[in-house]
């Protein structure tokens, strides 16, 4: 499986790595080791079934969004129902290989139109946010300076933060075992990726925070 271009933009990650530190935890419900094992299984089986135990409809309700969600069909511009990338098969010069860990993305189509795209990043050494930064930059449409300011802040585990300039993406740092983990969420308009998705700002922040509390791997 190939991950979309945002995650592969190594240059952004390299610029921002020095500003961020690891923040491990002890919540056994979320494990970097298990995340990588799940990603390896997805890649080996070429499956697009999400293994992260999300109840997106419950999270949408908690965020005050009336729409319902079903696994995405992957029809452009909708995301795939799920895809994965693992240090196991990453190139040796990639940040993911060097830090160890994996990335799993799960996509959902909304009944009201558009899609929700949720990505879990986990690494054994260093911080997960530098790995997420290229995708976050793309999803939030942030310039490098604005991105650096946003991700340079201190994130309290379990408390989601929405990006500036329209709030097109949100992240939440997770308490987990075996390294550092961060969850990123965004929504995509069915007509054009350039348009704002159907959920932005505070509702997206609430949705991301709810999903962060649900994730199990």
C-alpha cells in the first residue's frame, strides 16, 4: 500500500524535528509495538479494514455533528477505508525507519457529504509530531512558519488542538506505551480538496478528542 503524498514529505519533518521531544506514557490501550504489528498485518494482507476500534458515529455525536459515517470507498477525493505504513518496509533514509513505528489511516464517508480522515502516528524514539507534520501541513494548508508555531506548542495528552487559519485539521497527543503517539484528523469536501471539509474548527477539535479517547491498538 502507498501512503498519500503528505506523509512522504520528509523535508518538512526534518526542519521541525529539533523543536519537538518525545512524550511516552503508560496507557496499555495504545501501544507503538501493537500499532506496528497491526500495520505490518495490513500491508502483508493488502487489506483496507481499519484496526483502530473507532466508533466514529459516537464521536460525531459527542462533537455535536448530526451526520453519520461509514468506511470510505476510496473514490477520489475520498480517502481509502484504511492504509498503513510501517518501519518494517520503510526506506532506510526515512524518518519512520530511523525512529521505528508505524502509521495507520482510516477514512469514513459522511452521510451529509464529504469524508473524515483519521491517522494514528506512533514512533519508538523521538516525537511522533514530526512524522505527522507533512500531512498536517497539507490537511491544514499551513505555511511552514505557521506549522512550526502550531506544533511547537506544548500539547497536553488527551486534549485536542485545532490548527489555525480555518481549523481544517486537529491533533491530539495520546498517552501510550512503547514510544510517542499522536492522532490527526481532517475532513475532505467531496467536490474539491481545496475547499474546507464539512467539519472544521471547534467541532473538529471535539471530534478528534473523542476519537483519541476511543482508539485501541
